[in-house]
C-alpha cells in the first residue's frame, strides 16, 4: 500500500475538505504515510486511483445531477470499481447513490451497483424525530473488514448520522450493519469491493478514524 | 440507540470568538479553532458557530474560521448568522459547515427554507426560532417570533411558524427563549415542549441554562433532542463530560465514549 492514491470525488456536493482532512489524519495515524489523498473532479484521476471515495451531502436528485455533470466521472468510477475491482466507498448520499433509485423529492435513478431503493425513514414510534440526526451505535449484520477491531453493538462506539432517507438493499446480505431508530436503519452496505456508509466516518471521531484506516488497508 | 446531543455554542465576530471562552489552557481564547479543538476533546457532540459579525463584507474571516475548524475537528459543525441566499449556504458548506442555521431570512421569506432544503437536503437546514412569551399570567401560553437578536417583533406565532418552516423542509429547529437568554434560570420548558410536540423534526433547546439540571429538564420535560449552552461551558462552570454524566445519571441516553 506504499504510495497508494485515494481519490475523493469532488462533484460540488458538500463538505469535501473535511473529508479529505479526516482521510489524511487516518492515513497518518495508521502509519500509511505515503498514501496520497486526492480531492478531484478529474475522471482520469479516478480511473487510475487505487481507492475511490464518493462523499455526498445534500438532496439525492441534486447530487445525482452534480455527479452526471462531471464529464466522464460515472464511467471512471465504474472502471475503477468494476473493471479494476478497486476498493470503493460511498458516504451518506454517496452511499445512497449506489442504490437502484432514490425517492427524495422525485424518483431519481442511482448507479444500481447495490440493488435497492432509498426511501424515507418511518420510525415505528411516531415520537421519534426525522431526520435521524446525531450519534447512534451500530449493530452488525455480518462481519466485515471495514469494521475490524471497532467496538460495536449497544455498548460500542458511536457513529454520526444525519439523514431522512435510507437505503434498503434488495438482497439482505448486502446490509453489513444497521442502527436502531424505531426499527433497523441501514448503516452500512457492502458487495464485493464496494461499500457504503450512511453515517459520516469523517465526522465520527474515534469510530470514524478507525473505519477510514480500515478502508485504507482493505484488500477485498 | 440515538443519543441526546450536547452542543456548545460559540459567538463569533469577525472570525474571532467573543463572549470569551475561559476554560482550560487555550493558547488563544479568541481563536475559534482552539475553542473547537478543546470542545472536540471534551466530548461535545456537535458545535455551533453563531456569526454575529455586523457587516456582510467580513464573511471571509468567518469562512476561514469554519474551514480551519473543520480541518481540525471531526465532529459536526453548524454555522448561523446572516445567511440570506442559497449561495451563502453553499459557501458555508464548502468551507466545512455541516449544517446552517437560518433565522431572519426564514421569517422574511419562508420559501428560502424550501429552496435550501431542495438544494442541500433538509438535514442541513436548521431554522433558528427566537421567541418571546406574549401571553399574560393566567392566559393560554403563547409566544411570538422576534428577529435581530430579539429586537424586532414579527407578529408571528412561534408554534405556527415552527410548523410552517418544517413543512417547507427545515430539518431541525433551534428554539431560543429570548426571555431566558442569558438569565441562567433554565430553558423556557413550556416553549420547548410546545414546539417539539408540534413538529416531527428534532428540536434543540436554547437560552437560559444556569446549571446541569436545566439540561436534563430541556430533554425530559421539553422533549428536546439536543441541548445548546454557552456560558456554563465557556467559563469552566461545568465540563461537557460533567454535563453528560449528570444527564446519564438522570436516565437520559448519552454518548460517553468520546
């Protein structure tokens, strides 16, 4: 992993600067000093990267438009994730974009890399507020390298969530972890070399830095 | 399980913290980044910057402070004060804010809330409601919205306004009692409760915290999802950890792993 490049895709969505800083810090703390974190809107950089991160803050349709507006980017992502089988991580709306479609405001097609819809959160307890906003614990559905050595479960570390919509994978095996919020809310999905988190690892302090370090070492 | 959030709030003017932060050994108590780092280390669940800069021309210093804070602290940051346009929101988000808090602009043009939510998602649009009690003793409780730091009455009923901005896409409400702000006599629990019960989005209680029991009351009795406080933390009266331990002892679900 010496000299590896990590492309964080800049498509005009939200707070990429702090995501880049969190990846830089996690790389440093994990002893992966030669990792290069590239904040980029250049499809060629993404097509040649060793790892790719698709962040995302905002409304689904707006993020999809932003991604499509970057020339060649969707093709470059597919090239790196599918043809080259490199580790790929979607964060928040970046994870939701991996789904078949999003239902926020208007039905919008996603990338369909992880089959399923992104629909509104409807807690079984009407007293629970939406957005699901704040720090929640993670319950693991199946072991995954990205969660290695992170204390999870009701007494484990917390992850930061802020979302009104959630991805429900069509294949339950694609769900790696969930949080309880008036019922299970998908917290992490993964299929082969592609993973996504609903929570924000770049905002999740200890859990987040450990998760990012795992991603930087991940060999799916 | 989702935890109750504690949110220290920093007043920022021309990129510097005012109403000083006097706890711990900060190298520079006026530097928002120093204060943010200290609160990050202390286990704060989020941080709020309230920009009280008088002129719009000085926004550059705020953006710089937001950007440096976001680089140093991996926790959510809400920035409020003087946000009037979708471009203002975008600029703050790109600088590193996770959420923006809108006050006067939401009163003047409620559709601004809708435009912001449609562009950036409800989750990042906080509407700050500054309210004063207008009912007399013995009358049914009523509150009115004020703007400009509580100086300008609007004639708008606070509960109706809360419902209206939520319907337009506000993802969270920051409810400040102008009667209690700075009084250290506790939140206006009736106000917090009335708004929290009226809307489906999270409510942050604000204005008037004097001690740790006030934080408990804001959540338990006011049904707030988060509690915001300034002076009890800034002046070292209590640490965030003490506040969390106190709230946990009162039976509230708190994040204690930070």
